[in-house]
C-alpha cells in the first residue's frame, strides 16, 4: 500500500518562499520603470529616520484649517513611533535576514549609503504604513493624500534593492498593526461615544436667516472663518469687531436676531454665552480660536458643522459655570465659564501663553508658558471647602472631563449639573505632581492629587490680587469665591452626527 506523504518541513517551506521572493525581486530589478529613476531613490532617502513623515506632519498641522488636521498629524507621528520601536527592538532581531545582493539592480537605482541592519522586516515600509494609517484613522482626506506617498516609499525599498518584497509586505503589515494598536489605547475622535445631549429648542435658520454673528478679529483663524460664514450663510448678519468692542457688539446683535452667533476662541465664546443666556437666545458657535474646547465638545470643528445644525434646527442644552463673591467677599457681578475655572499655576500659564502666541504661535507658546509657570511657581495657600491647604493647582471643570488616552480630554455630557474638581496638593516638584495628576485621571485620590464631583465649591483665604483663569481669560480675586453652575442655562446649535 502506498504510504501517505509526509508534510513539507519548515525548511522546505522557507526555501520555497525565498525562491518566490527572489523571483519577484529579480522581476522588479530587471523591469524598466518609466519615471521612477529620478524619484524613488530620492524618496527612499528622504524617509530615513522618519524625516519625510515628520515634515509631512508639520505641513498638515500648519496648512490644516481644523483640529482634525492636527489630530491626524499627531496620530500619524505617534503611530510611526510605535512601529519604529517594535521593529527596532523585536522585529530586526527576531529574523536576521541578510540584505539582497545588488548585482541584479542597476547602479543608477542603488542608494549611495547602503543600510547595515538586517533585511526583515522593512523599517521604512513599517513607518510609512504606520504614519499613513494613523493619519487616515483621524482624517480620511489627509489619509488619501498621504497613502500614495507611503506606498511609493514602500515600493522604493524593493526598487533600490535594499529589501525583498516580503520584507516590505511584512513591514507594512506591522505598521498598520501599530496604528491600530495605538488606537486601542488612545481612541480616535470617531470612536468616542456621542456626548450626552439633552435636546434644546431652537429655530431652524436655513442660510443663516435671522442669525447675527459677531467675529473677534483678533482670534486665531476667525478672520478667515468670517469670510467662509458669509459664503455658507449668505442671509446671516456678520459683524467683525475688535476685542474691546465685543461686549457692545454682542448686546446689539442679541437685540436684533433670533439667534446669536459667535466666532472666536473660548474667551470670546464665553462672552457670547453669557449674553445669549441673559437674552434667552440660542447660541451658534463657529470655531475660530486656537483650542476651541467648547466647540469641539459639541462636535463642531468647522463652519459647515454649525451651518448644518442651523439649517435643521438641531440644538442641545448646556450648563453654564458661574463664579461669584461669597458671603464674606466684596460685592461684585458674577462671572461665567463654559469650560473651566482654575487657580494656581494655570493663570500664570495662560498669561504667558497669551503674551507669546502672537509672536511664535499658539502651541509653541503653550509649551514655553508651561515651562515658565512651573519654573517660577510657588504653592497657593487657600481655604477650600473650609480646610486651609497649599495648592499647586485647583481646576474646576464645567462637567466631567473624560479620559482620552493618559490625560483627561473631552466631556461626554455638557449638562450633568456637576463640577469636575481636581486639586494638585502643594509640595516639591510641581511638574511631577501635575504630570501625576494628568495620568491619574478623573475621580481619584492620592497624596498628590484629588478629584471629586461637586455641585458647588467655596474658596476663601485668598490673598488680594490672586489671579484666576476661566476659559482662557485671567482675572484677580478680591476675597472669597463661590463656584457653582446654572443647569441647562444655555441652548446651543449642535450637529446630531459627527
């Protein structure tokens, strides 16, 4: 009787795969590729050490008109870093494959400096795939721009003779896997649950009819956004004002419209929210500042998002944070905040950032401000809820800030009736304490950091002139402060899908 044939040994399988790999490599080397010779070798060299992708990320962040572009650039770079770490620490050492012999590759294609690491898997292909996938997970538009370049970089590694096709394929698979692994740890915006949204009643205003929009001409991208608002909402009344004119412009706009619109940063939106709540008008927010926290928590990233909500009349209710003098403090009008109120190092950070932002840009100014604030910081002494203590930072958020990766990010519910109170206790090394607080996240307690939810917070024992910050603005205390909320005091246009 015939004996059953034994399965091929692993060595035979490897030999068979190598033969196919070598045949594909030879086919690429022997074939003429019109137009590739002046492009692919240069493209391959430009991707050394990720320089091509770092440049692409910088260009996306600079040229993009929304936070989605910055998120895509950041996720692309982070995915590249994960892929590079995996390739260099595990991949290259696990399979010590020699590089292809260059005899078959035309000299004009060969790189001037040949890589000295092992061949499997391709680090260039992994980085290209990781960057392109990370970008696409946040922005399909930018992903479509980056993907052909990433594919060309991967192909260039076979074209120049430094990798076999299987090296490139394995590297690309690892790069894509790295981007998705990162997404499992730090979710994309599209993965986050839709915010809790108590519906609000607001009139539908197609083409902006009945809408008066006030634009802060000194806020970030607001001037450019004003032109787009006029184009997208031709029936809206759009007024561009200097910062000093904003209170009067907002009051006048509220008196002659069915809805109040505002375009600017969080401080400008804060002013408009107080006016809208006072007049009982719905608010339409157009992001035009550097950070736009409130707009992004609503799911608004572009003028078109707000225009879509106006056309359909989709709106939600939101709480309005309030701070005012306590019973022992001097008389004074209350102030309001949409995002957060804070004491300690943060007001100094805001002040320094606002000073440098016009000169060097928002993000570099933020980094410089953080370094300056922590370097010269001293603990703040205050009596919080009847207990006197030294504090590096007191943060009071309008609603609970949920985690996005290692640090708190956006809010799920803008009308939960609660304050997100976080305290970084006094002590040495403020930088380490603030970092520990960020990593700890919400609702935790430790010797360094405490986080609780409250309906009101009483702060006393403040030295006269103590600075505090609210929605990016800085003011000074004259005594005791009470911080609480006006539940669902504001109606805001908000797209139902994002």
